[in-house]
């Protein structure tokens, strides 16, 4: 049995920054070294395909390769589940079991998972199935030393919303589960989009979720609108842009006091084409997230 590690850092930003590796990339050792050298303490890697996760020998071999790759650099690991994985039916549950073993063997402390990833017309049955399955699997996650961070999502384009597009619904799922092996992944870029769509205050929503957060995803976009201050308020055709923090309309100055007071890791999910050099990305993010221009109450 592995012990569930406390993933929280000290208050402030130091020791809490992480960087996502794009799902299609397996990084060279030199790339991992550059991430560590730029001041990042965490790295997020995407899980292999479903076919690999259910092929036990191949899954175990890949997990051990990942652990060996990261070990010399001391980076702490987040594994991201396949985006469309939703437990509660046999074929999905089988993948999730393989995913938990993969994460544990690779040395991951956190597993990012898209919970409530259902449209409203399919929600009632599947939400109940998913929640029951998570209740079965969370003790196994705890035994493996992995905590499941359930993420609020956002649509890539305009269209029907999913239950996962409501951060409060994701938070409430975490609270119903009531397990030390589960918490919320608050994605701040997604929050910016869904707050525009739902006409909500992202700062208030973030404060309402803060006590349940195990992990933050950090990136930027223009929310629902193509440009801040555009008098026409024209909507942007693509919503989830994954820009560098500060390049869009996420209200960093208002969120910064909560982020500084919190202790959860801050994992940057910035697309490579939008990234400045890694050291500059790290520095800019620390500056944005350390601002004390405004304050909000936070329980963390």
C-alpha cells in the first residue's frame, strides 16, 4: 500500500508551479531538464491510449519508463486521464483500473479526471453510474497513493453545455464523494469561459470552490468574446485557446490573492505555440499569481 502524499505546498507560488506536456509528445530527457531548470516543480503527462491501459504488460512497461525519465529531475507528476473517459460502465471501468495502476507505477501523486462529462439528456443515469463507480475506485486510488482531481471543463466551440461545465456541480460531486483520495481540479481558463456563458462572477465561483481544490490548471483565453472591450461583443469561434497567462481576459489580479493564499499546485496548460521561453513563462506566471492588488476571502 502506498501512502497518499500531501500535494499542497507552502502559501505563495514557490514550489507550486507545473507544466503540461502535450498529449502527443513523449519528452526527451533534455526537455524534462529544461522544465526543471525553468523553475517548475510539477509536470503533467497524459496517459497512454485506452488500448495500452488495458494491455497490462505494455501499460506497466510504459509507466516504468516514465518514472525512470522523471526521476533524475525531481519533478512531481500529474497524470491526465483520457479526456473522454467516464467510469460507470464495464469497458470504461476496465480502462480506469489500468489508469490507476499506470499512475501509481509512474509515481504520480495526482490524476486529472473529467467527471460529469455528460450532456443533460444523458445525465441522470450516467451521473449515478459514475458516482457509484468512483466510490468503488477511490479506496483503490488511495491504496495506490494517487488522488483523483476532478476537473471543471469548458466547450471548445459554441454549443450545448455538459454538466462538467458547471464548476459548482463538480465541487458538489467531490463533496458527495467525501473521500481523502478525491478533490477538485479548478481549471481557471475553463472557468473564464463558462462564467461568461453562464453570466457568473469567476472570482466568486473560484472562492466557492477553493476549499475543495487539489490542483489548479492555469491558462488564458478571451472567454466568450473575441476581444476584451470589443463594443460589438462579438463571440469568438474557438473558446478554449490555452494561451499564456496574461494574454487573454482571465482576471488574474482578482484571482491572485486566492491563488497566493492557496497551497495546491498551479499547473500551466499553455499550448506550445503560445508559450514564451520556459523561464519567462514561469516568471510571468509567478508575477501574475502573486499580485495583491485586490483580495477575496478564501478557505483553503
